[in-house]
C-alpha cells in the first residue's frame, strides 16, 4: 500500500505525508481522536470560523517542520533522514495528550495530570506499539538529543508549533492581524553552535511574529467572550463532578462517567492503563452532549449553568489593571445569592475573579537569537533597533471579574 | 442594547447584522443549534479543514444577500427596507431545519419528514414567537411575494445560498477549483420583468460558477471517501434503529433516544410539538457520541460498523458508468457472509450498490437568464458562445459499489 | 559570492534561485530587460493591476518547474541535476525574445522576424557567452532531448508557462475566475513512456484549468478594450514607420529609430548583430515615450492616433459571430473620411475589421494525456465523463469591427 | 452615457465609481498620467511585483474612503452626499502632483517646487475646468472645512491614504508582514467632537497598523537596495542637469528637456502655465528612456552612472547607528578617485553619506485618539496597555554610507 499521501490544507495548499511511520501514526486512534477536538475550544462563539481541530494543527506544524528542514539543508547543514523523521514525529505528536476543551478539563474532572504528562504516556505507548521507532522522536521532544536545534523547532519561542497555530488561528478566525510571514522567518533560519538562530535580515519578521502573537492573545485567545465561555464550562464541569461525588448519577458517555465519578492521580494514570484508555476516548462530543442533557437536570445550579452556555448567556466580564476590591466582589455575591436563590457554596459558580496574563517574548525562556551580519549572536531584544521588544517582553497581567448576566441585567 | 453587530468571517472579512429582528433570530436556540452541525458532515475525513458549520454558511449567505440588494439598488431598482429584511431573514433561515449529518439522518432515524418541511415548521414557530414579523420573509421563501427576484436570490440556480456554499466550501476544504467570482456575478445582477437576470458581460463568470459547482460535486461533495463515510453512518443509524425496534436499549442522549425508539410521521411532527422539540435538540454531538459508545455494544454488527467509522476503515468504493452486475454483487455478498460470519439480513450493511448523480445546470429548474446588450433575454445556454453549457446541463450519473474493506484486503 | 537567493513573489511567496548559472542568467541584460516589458501590454487600461512584467512571469514559471520536478522525483522518477537545471533554464528563457508590446511590435516595425526566432538567437548568444552551459537547456527547449516530458513542462498544453501566466494574470488583474489549482495539477503529474501525463484524479483540475484559460481569454486577453488599445498602438507604429520611410524624422530613442527607419529581414537579423543589439535595448519606455512626443507631430494622422491612445479614446469595437458586411464597413469609412478630413490611404487607421479566435484545448497540439487508474492512457477529452471538453476543444472565432470613437459620437 | 463604473482591483475586488464628477476626474489627463508612474519607484528592483502605479493607489484610497463613510453613517453620523463626494475627490487627487520617481525628481531637475505644491496647482486648475465643483474637496484637502474628520480621513496618521498604501504595497511586494486589518480599523472608526476616533476595541488593530507600517519602512521603503537605486537615479539626474547647464545637449523627450535645461522656481511654476504643462507630461517613460540612451553619452561619469543603474550594479550600502567617520569617507573618496579616474567634483556621485529616518507614530502630528468604553478619549499611547507604542513613537535614524560597487570589489 502506498502511504505517500497528500492532504489538502486551506492554509498551506497541500501537506505531504513522507514516510510510512508518519502515515501509520496519523491513522492511529490516538491521533484520529484529535479530529474531534477543536483547537480553540469555545472561541468559535466569538469567531464562528474557529472550528478547526488539533488534528489539522498537528499536520500543519509537521508541514512547517518540513520547510524548516529543507531550508537548513539548503544552507548546507547536514540533517539525516532519521533526524528528519524524528523531528516530524515529535512535532506531530507534541499535543497528542490534549483532551477536549483542554484547559477547562485539566482544571476540573481530569485534574490529577497535565496534558503534557499524558502526551508523554501516549508517546511511550506508541513507541512500544511501533517497535521503538519513536526513540529518536522522543529524544528530540525531551531535548536529550545531541542536536538541540531540532528540539527548538519543536518547542521554543519560534517553533513550528507557534508558527502554525498563529497562521491557522488567523486563517480560521479571519483575524488578519495575526498573519505572520512564516515563510520569510523559515527562510531566515540557520544553525549556529548547534542551536537555532535567525539571520539578521529576518529581525523585522520576528518582531512582527511577536507582535502578531501578542495581538492574537488579546484579540482571540483571551477575548472576553472566550474567557467567559471557558469559565462557564469549567464551572459546569466542577459542579457536575461535585454532584457526582455526592452520588448524583448524571448522564454521560462511559468514558466521561469514568472521570466524573473518580478522583484519579497522576500515579493512578501511570499505573492503571484503564484511565488512559478512557481518556483517549474523550473528545468534544462527550462533553457537549452531556452539557446539552444536563440542562434538564433537577439540580438547579447545574441546569442553570448549562442553560447559560447553550443560550450563549455568558458571564458579564469586567477587566481591570488593578485587582477588584473585596467589597465589590462580596456585594455582587450577595446580590447573586438573593437574586438567584442559591446556596452559599454555589455562589462561586456565579460570581468570581481571576487574572489573565500574557507576555509575547520571554528573554529567559529559550531566547530568540539573531545571527548578525558580522557573525556574532545577539538576543532579539538587542538586535532590533530602537526596539519595541522591550514592550513585548513585559508581562501583561489583567484582572477579570465575572458575574452571571442576570446580575448585570438587574442593574 | 445595541444589536448592530459585526461578525468576523474569514471568507468575507466581516458580516454585519443590520436589524434587531435579525439579531434576535440569530440568538434563538433554533439558529444557535446550527453552530454544532457541520456543513459538510463527514467530508472532513477527506478535507480536514471542512469542519465549518451551517451556522456560518447561513450568515455568509445573508451577507451575499446584502451585497446583491446593494447592487440592485445602485442600478436604480426600488427595494424597501422591509423587503430587504424579509429577503435576509428568508436566506438566514433557509436551512434551519437541517439535522446533524442531515442526509444520513433523513434516510434513517428521522425519516418521516424532510428537512425542508422541518424548516417550514420552525419558521412558522418563529413567526408566532416574533409576532408575525416573519410574514414577508415566509412569503419570499415560499415564492408567493409579488417580487419574484427576491425569492430567486434565496433559491434559484444562482442564489446566495449556492454562491456562499461554493465560496465557503472551497475556502475550508482548500479546493481552489471551487472559487467563484461571486463579487463579479453579484455586480452583474439586474432585474428584468420582475425576475433576476445577469448582464451579458457576466456570462463567463456564470459559466465559471457552473463549472466550479460541478467540480465541487465530484471533487468534494461526491468524493468517494465522503460518500463511503456517509453510507457507513447511514448503515450505523439504520442498524441502531432496527435494534432499538427489537427492544435493545442503546446508549443515546434523550433526544436521539426519542427518534431511535419511535417511528414518527410527518403528520405526527405537525401535530405533536414534542417531536420538533427533540429534533431541535439534535446536533452532531448526539450522533457521534452515541457512535463512539456503540462500538462496545454487544451486537456485533453495530459494533463492527461503528468501529469501522471511528478507525476510518470505510467501505471500499468502486465507481462505474454502467450498473454493476448482479452476479458480482451476489458473489461479494456471499464472500462477506462467509468472511464476517454475519446473518443474511445484515449483509446489506457490508455490501451494497447505489448511484450518485449531478447536473451543474438544469434548464428547466428556474433558468439563469442573461440580459443581452441589445435588451433581449436569453437562457445562459443560448447566450454563451460555442457553449460548454451543453455539457454542463447534462446529468452525470454514476453507479457505485461499496463493500467492507476486509473484503478488499482478503482479495 | 553567494548566488543562492530568494526572491519575493506575491503569487507564490518566495522563488528560490538554485544555481550560479541561473543567477547569472537572471543578471544578464537580456533578462533584466524583461523588467521593463509588461506581460499584458495595454491590458492595464482595463485592469489597472495588470502592470506585472515578463521578468516576473519567467521567474514564476521557473518556480513551477521546480515544483513539478520535485513531484516527479517524489514519485520515483530519476531526473539528474543537470536535467533539472536545463529545464529551469529553458523555461526561464522561453520568452526572452519578446519585445515591448510584443504582438503590436511584431506586426509593425519589427516585422521580419518572430519573437520565437529572436528567443533562439538570444539563447545561442547566451550559450556562447556561458561556455556551452546552455546546451542541454536548448535541447530541451527544442525538444531534441531524450526525455520529452522535460520539453512538455516547458511547452505543452499543460506547461509551467501556461500555469504561471494564468496564476499571475489572475492575481494581478483581480479576475478570480482565472485561478487554477496549479498545485493540485502539479501534484497529479506523472511520467508514462517518457511523456508527461496527469493521474486520473486530477481530471477535474485539468478541466478547470482549461475553463479558466478560456475565461481569461475572453475576459482579459481578448477583452474589447485591450484589443482596441492594441490595434490603436499597431496603427500608430505602422503610421510612424510609414512616415519614417517617407523621410519624416520622428522623435525616437536610437534603438527605436533603428527599426523605424529600416526594413530588416530575418536573414539580416541573423547576420548582422547590430539588429539584435538594438532590439535588446527596446522596452516599453522606448515605445511609450515616443508616442507621448508624437502627439505633437505635425502629421495629423499620427498625432490624432497618439492623442487617442493617451486620452484612452480608443476605437469603438463591435463583436459579431458573422462577418460584418462590406457595405457597412464602406459606409463607415466614408463617414470617417468626411468627418475627419483624412486621405484615402489613412482611413484604414480609423475604420477596419479583424477576427479574434481562441480554443481552450487542441486535441492535435500535444494532447493532455490522462493516466487512468487501470494503467491505461486516455486523451483528456475521453477521460472526463460527460465532457464539457467537447465544447472546450472547439475553436471560437469572432469578428470585430473597429472605428474611431468620433464616428460613434457623431451617430 | 452611464458613468457608474466598476473597476477590478486585486486588492479589494472591485472599486465603484459613484459619481459623474469622479468619472470625469479619473478620465482627465492629469489623473491618467498616474498610470505611468510607479508607486514605489525603483523598489521593483528588490520586489519584482512592486510595479503598481499611483493611479491604482489613488483609486484604492477612494474605495477605503467609501467604506469609512459607510461605517460612520451606519453609526448614525450625518454626512451629506456633497461631503461624501468632496472627501472622495480630495483623496483621489491627494497625490496628483507626484512626478515620476518622485523623490528623486524633486531633489534634482524639478527642484524649485514640491509635489504638494504641484498637487495644489493641479487641483485649482481642475476646479476651474469643472466649474468650481471641487470647492468642497479643496476645503477638505486643506482642512478648512467645518468637519475636520473628513480631512483626517484624507490626511492623518490613520488616513485612507496610508491604509491603502500599506495594503497595496504589501500585496504587490508579497511582504505579508505589511498586511493590516484595514477592514477592522475602518469598522472601529467613529467621530467624537467632530474629530476622528477609534473605538477602544480597535486598539490592537491600530497597534498592528503602526507596527506594519514600521516594518514596511525598513523592509521595503528604506530597503538598502531601493535606497541605493534611488540615490543612483538622483545622481544621474543631477549630473545630467549639470551637463545640460554646461551646454551638453542630452537626449530627452521635450518635456524632460524643458526641466533639464532650465532652473524653474516655485514662482515661475505659479506664473507660467508652460511649466505645469511640461510637468504634466512627465512620467516614468521619460526618465527611464533617457537613462537608457545616456549610457552611450560621451561624458564618462554620466554614462558610467547610467550603466550602473541599467545593469543593477548599485552602490554598496553600509548602515550604522552612528555617523561614519570623516576619515573613512575621505579614504573611500580617494580610492574612488584613483580607481575610476574621475575629477574631484564628480567623486560625490560615487561616494557619499546620507541618513534615513522613520517613526511609526508621532504623538504631535495629529494624534490617533481612542474612544474608551467609558466615553473618554485617550491618545493611543495611553490607551494601549503595557504599550509597545513607546517604542513605536521614537524616531529611528540610521546613517548610510554609499560607494560604487567597483570600490567594494576592489577590496
């Protein structure tokens, strides 16, 4: 069977599958499951086009890895076919452990273990299944391989993961501000002392990449309405788990039921394969079909929260650069309690505060190094003239105050 | 509350909501439900980007209606604000009655009534709820209004529905062959004798539109793999209903359960609002979460079919311009029976034939009329010189033979 | 000096220069001269974006050659580095002999020799200059090399020349109807018996390519206004040459002067390098700067024609499927003569007829062959079902009648 | 005659001509002349697609003005039809006075008067010709009209001129980093106290706009090679003028000859219409056809400079944040003098220094004001959180040192 395939991609045109191993990994249920997990969770409530999946993102990132390796070879760097496949497998699987509505899920019903840990468990399983053909990929993924630039292409501040998600999320949301010159950046990549660098004339493209990323955070990923919807889902899942713990039998697919009714630690996950089995069954369908049924649950808090999500009656969100006063929050809680007739321990589902933060560039976190024309290496913040990089490397932190819309309407 | 909103759309940039009624209709659960129904069902198994929804398509078609009305006014035709809103509401709701995986569903568990009938029931409900503000929209939709061109913009051979779905499906699949010059076509629209016409210099754009539509049919909508996946889903749902009728209690959300266990006629639908209530709860999540659970059902036929869908182990499909011989089909059935150890009445789920047809242009079906420079009107087939329209107006019919992949592998 | 360069291209992103020879050929004055020759001559009078140059087109076609060769290698065909460079050089230089406003020029002041002949002369010169490094390229160009598919990629019915110009002309005119799925077509290319074939599942893309080409002909290349402007320029140049022959000393750059005042045959061109020297100096600037000055010439016919071009007061054009009657044409000529007070021999510059023809696909002219799934080869007209190819392979011929606008206004 | 026309534009799809006056202005020779003046001068030597014209840019800016006015009306602001036409005419004509290779020309042979002054002269002429129909447009252009936001849309830090040129220059160069969310910015425009403001949620788009502009400056407008080519052209024209003053009779079109041989002040321009007449004849053709002929001039400095331009043998450019030392420059001059055997007064054509500067945002220069959600107004630098605006509002100044390539090769 010919496993050299091409896959249509509206972002890049075509993505080529270049080895049998990659074909087989893509066909594996672990990977196919990503077809049913939206990359941006609830963001489609703001940007209706943003229904693209983690499946597509992983393929796209692999495509960029292919372009990056082509460029580096063109510049005379030797990269073996095994290394090429290893890097592609590493990027293909870098997000394999994500669950549906991942950030919401990790903080609620699957809370003993991170998606990074699950990715690792899954990769190890795949490595066994495929007779250790993933050894090199895992080394690259874990940055234990002797050529660090390969890891940097998988996970760094200018990696193929970030480049693809900015491209893809811009494309599907229609937020043109997120468009980056990924092809120019890739053409400017080079290797210096074993590490990834960008040639000096690519500085403006990198600067633009960082600005685009910053804009995508505030305009899309941390958009008020997305944040509000995600918090609502978090609260739904928390309340559902709490009810399950109290013995309520909520409608759920068997695999969702598994996580609703048990508290599972990282250790449990590692020792009992049943947990990973059920985890690998979960996708957006399990969560959302349950939410749709729970709207008729007799517990009024759960049914109210679910109803709010389904009718897009999300929390009202206020944003501030300084923390909200305790008085303000308390007053809102009391109003909520009175208005909605709910018990004390449930008020937290209707009024709460949180913070959101972003920094476009962290100098500490695997810097972006620029290869100057004179052959020296500079951090991007030093290489760009009269830099806006200073601004970009500051952390932006915002406080948010969320409360149920009825409270807002009652004002 | 300000209901003038703009919505991001990667296809057109921005879509503007231009009246309170339209805002409220979009916010209605009937319409929000379309967020969770993929426009192209299983097609994303071939084109991973094709996960866009009926929600987005309806908004897009409304946007094109806006452009068409702007153009017609610019050319001096009088269209009142009520007519404008009526036409927009009509196109917005034209597909409101679609269920999840609509074509599969209509032929299986919701088989007493078509989606067109359900659209009509829903529109009438909305009209009651909104104090008859949809009267004009319904007249336009049903082509009983005095200005037929408005209906033609909603439903004709060159309507805003078709223009949007070609644009949108091309965009999300990445099949650039489907790109049409919708803006040129719209700029060339005019009215003659109350009906929609295209000015002569738009002939090539219309020709291109028809060719693009034909290509999209064969390359996307009737792509072997999509067709195969849809047939598999049809068979899963048929088998599930048949098992339910025999008393098996299959996992399902309550609303899916409602349709699995009952046989509901069009009359039932019209008389008992409970049916429409449950129908309006259904979306992709209900179907797919059930299929994922049924893979562990004890009925081996159902579990096998579901497993095939989840692992993308679709039917092998042969396509032919002549019917397949009975001998061939019978022989395959016997092989399947032997190989899979299934009972006679279940062989139809593993080996079967069907036909697929398409015609890009039907002269009979609300022709596309061209306004010639000399002021006369011609059918497009007469207006285009040395026409390829002849070819486009022929029906293409293909026979397909589908059989389970194990049979193919066993060869 | 590092001659591996990348060039920005809005159509494909980046074009890579992959060998020193190619770099040097691009830097050669013969090739740099193409920067100043618009690909579509006067078409920018209709489509203001269409000011792209032959320089850019040649680079783009070379880029597609690169993609085609990559694909063929990926499918297991052996192509040496020399053959790769040869094919790239051949396509890069395929249009090197074009003059400014090429079709107009060839029929007027440089009329002893075709641009194809001049291309050949220039390639031979370059071959000498570059020590026979172009031997293989010339063989491929002339189809005397042992691998005919390489020539077919340079010049055939589905060559990289046509693919690039459709892409590029669509892009710069903004006529989206001309967009072709070039990447899909290229991915579907294969070799069979030494010749280029398209795999069966690419049939619709080829069909679409032919339709797009047909549309571009009628919508762009043979657009009434472009045709009218080109005829006007032809008449200007004819009249200028005729006046020069009569001894008028018209303003012109020395190289234009050379051609205005002499009659040079193909043989002259081949024997006396001075002619090619002057030809290789000519670009759009020479022609247009002269026309701008001639508007003040004392010869009223020349000044009138030039004024018409500069003020976009082009011929009125009528198009018909049957020839225009002699009576009609004669009557118009008499009216023109009376109205404009011109002498008999000059009326032809103000009233004339011509024909324009196009066929999208010629079965005879290096057919497009399809590699069917069963391994057989079919002509595209046989491979496509219920074909619109029949229509596409017919020649469309139209008669045009042009007359000076004053005549139209006088009506 | 129907003057409502649509014009194809690859950037925006279609541009609509919405009044007879606008149609007639576009048809006027002053405006048609812009067809032959490239927007970016010599930049196409770096970005081969950048051959778009000032004609197209002016139309594009008018299109954006149309969108901006539509948005403002949609938000309830009253704008009369006269004001709409006035604003459109003002933006259409804002650059009408540009000459070919404008910056080069203004510093050399047409150096008594700026293009802004010439624009004003031309507008006044047009106003006379069109019976004072441009009165309002001129008021808007000169910011003497009572609604300042109209002027700000023509000329401000967020005007339709800048928005179009960033869009258009990005599009034609293929530098995707310059893409701006112009449609989002326009949708966010509003009026406050008669002045243009941007609504708070548009802040990120404006930030992105400023970053894109900054990148376009360094990546395109001030690209080393463009700067080098422009300086070379400046020196060619200076030398040509100097030779003409000394009595050399250089080849030139009559209108170029007019400026080569005379020194014309602003006052001359205003008083003697002949100067404007000749100026309005000049376009790229005049300049470039002369340069091509001058390559054979007997003055070796002029011929050498022209040859350098035609063979793309541009100056070598060094860039520095600190001024180059006098010693360095002097030494280079001496080397040049020795190497090229040129006289003292001509060395400046082969070795020289200059500075290039850019600031993306000037707080002083018609600030960009943000309408906050609480109804207050903030300068953009205050409105954006943790701003990169600080960086953007600093002036970046770079020193450049240019010397003829032979000097570099001799090293």
